[in-house]
C-alpha cells in the first residue's frame, strides 16, 4: 500500500526522488543515465518503460553532444521515466546553468504512451501542463 495520497499527486514527488536516486547510482557506477535505466529494465513487463525511454532519447538526440554554452555556462541533459494509471511517460531535458547558478530549460522532449488516444489534444494539454509544473 502506498504511503502517499490516493491520487496522482504522489507520482510527482516520488518520481522526482526515485529518478534523482537512479542518477546518483548511474554516476556512482560511471554509467550513462539512460543506459543505466535501460540496463535495469529487463523484465518483460518493463517493455513500455523501455519504449518511451528509447523513443525520447532518439527524439532528443541523446547520442549527440550538446552545443556548448556561452562562456561561464554549463549545459547538460537529464532523463526520467514514470508510470501512473497505465500511462508511461519519459522526459529528456536540456538545461543551461549560468555562471551565477541560475538555470534555464532549453528543451524538453516528452514521450507518452497512454494507449488509445481518443482526443490527442487533451493528452498534449496534460503533458504540457505537467511539464510546466
């Protein structure tokens, strides 16, 4: 039984915490964060996670280096995957960190598998709203 609320709010902060921990494990094992996730998604029931992750990585150009930032800036890419209520979502974010520590999300690639899309505009709105949060 989940210790969080019985609604989707749980998935926001628990996914964030879990994905941050996976990144720490990937760093500790000196493994690319995407590869680390894919290497651990081996059971047949993990196929939807693998599908959205690989599709997002391909769309984001994960295998290509990011363009360098301006002097004093750092650029990076992050990846995350989560499921809730039968829907699987992966994100790849490209971020620039300025010399003063402020940051900007330059690009966000979102891939969602929610099954049959009756009204794709509602799905798009839901994904955009979630990304805004």
